[in-house]
């Protein structure tokens, strides 16, 4: 990772932060540890733009009947986690129309071949062969537009977004070379640590909003559901030799424990594993209680916030106003360097 990971300002000297979450369902532990945790840490001393990526959700969820309630949920759950709409601009993507204009220009600088090779595109084609639309293909271009619109350098995201960020840098560089220096190179950001991937509980992939609900821990899960999911997490009969290598699915459980349990608790189960004396039932019970202690205050707070639609509307309106000011400044520069300012 580059020096800019220090958040001490990059070549352009800015400390602008941008990221987004799609309103495609309940937020989960992966969203928290991959993204939201860093939103909260970064909002204190940086210019932050965080958005609900409703336009992105249309690429896979064209039915808009539950969109409003999903948007409200993403807002409420982020605020319950500690996102402060007075510190960060917290807005809805579709309310900043300049996004669509920049997306259009960047589309002329994105090539079909590179878009077709994107891992997330290939995954989505496999999952939804009946709806391979152009929006899905150009998803990374829209994401680049969101980031570049605020000339952001730091993008707190999970590991699954690494390739998209590389593409955003390519589009920014192509634009700068062709028309003039407008955009900094945005970096995926996690405070000098590797980007996070929170695995699913069945050991087959990552936690996700819209797939494999029993293998994902949602911030809205009640205590019994958390216990049930964790007790069903994949384990085996335990190591038969001391200092064995952990299978992936056991590594995953320890990873989850590292996120929510006290360090000495994790160390004690690590020692049991290395002594080949671990009892996975005990470990899962402990993890469930620590997980409940982490999730239940967020769940309760989010439920309160969610019931206050007026407050959520005010948050969105205030956030969109802030985001539009920054977007309009960038688009003025973009049109100038492109030669689209005719009078
Ligand atoms: P999405 O849910 O795809 O809209 O992603 C919103 C944010 O959460 C992005 O920054 C993702 O990288 C992050 N994220 C989603 N799932 C995970 C996961 N399982 N582990 C880590 N980060 C994740």
C-alpha cells in the first residue's frame, strides 16, 4: 500500500474520503468490519462523503417496491453504528445528479474488454444470466464516478472492492492524460492493514446481504438467531495433533472471534487449539455471547432510528446538499478541461 494509507494527504494534499453501500438488504458483519468501522474512524478529521448506492442496486434489483425501506435501513444502521451525519455528508446516490454526467464521460474512457474481465461482473453474470444489462457491465465506471466526483483519495472498502478501485485509478489517469489533471488516484483504505473479508459461516465465501442468509450475521439479527447461526457454523471433531494447521472454516471462526471477543479470550482458545484440546461447542457458545454483546446495541438503536422517517429525510436532504456542492465544483473543472464550456 502507498504512503497515502497514512491519511496524511496524498500528492494532491487532500484528505477527502468517499464510500458507499448498496440498499439491497440488511447490513451484516462484513459491511461493518469492511467499511462502516472505518467510516466512523475517518469522519472525525476528514472531509467525508458516504452514500447509499441506490443506483448501483438497480443493476441487480430492478424492482423498486422495497427500495425506500431498504434505503432507510442502510441509513439507520449506519447511524446506529456511529456514523454522524453532522460530521460526514451522508446521502443517497440518486440525489446527486452530477454522478450521471461524470459516469457518461468516464464511460467513453472505459473499454469493453476490461469491463468484461471484472471479477464481480463475471460473478453477477453467473448468478443472474437472465439480466446481464449494460449497467452491470459498467458498474465499476459508476463507482469511479461516485469517488472522482468528490476528488476523493481514500476509499474505505472491503477486500471485494480492490479490483474496482484499481479500475477507478485507471479511469482517473486516463481522464487526466487526455484532458488535464483533475483527479487524484483513489486508494482502497484500511489504515495500513490489508483489506478485510469477513467470511460466511459455512466456509464457502463471504458474508453478503442477498445470498446465503443463514451463513451471514446481520446487524438486525436477534440474540437467538445469532446463537442459532453460530452454533450451526461449520466445524469438525477438532485437531488430533498439537500445533496443527487450521482448516479454512476454523480459521474463519477464529477470525470472527478476533473481531468481537477480548484478546485474552481469543488467545486462550488459540492455546486450546494448539494443544489439541479445543472444544468447538464451547468456542461457539463464547463467540455467540460476544457477538450478541456487539450486535444487540446496534440492532436496538437502528430500530429506534428507523421509526423516525422525518429524521431520516432530513439526514438525506442535508447530506445531498453537501455532496452537491462538492460535485458541482468538480464538474465545473471537468467541463472546463474537456472543452465543454462553450460560453
Ligand atoms: P455492498 O454490501 O456490496 O454494497 O458493500 C458495501 C461495503 O461493504 C463495501 O465496502 C464492501 O467491500 C464491504 N463488504 C461487503 N461484504 C463484505 C464482507 N463479507 N467482508 C468485508 N467487507 C465487505
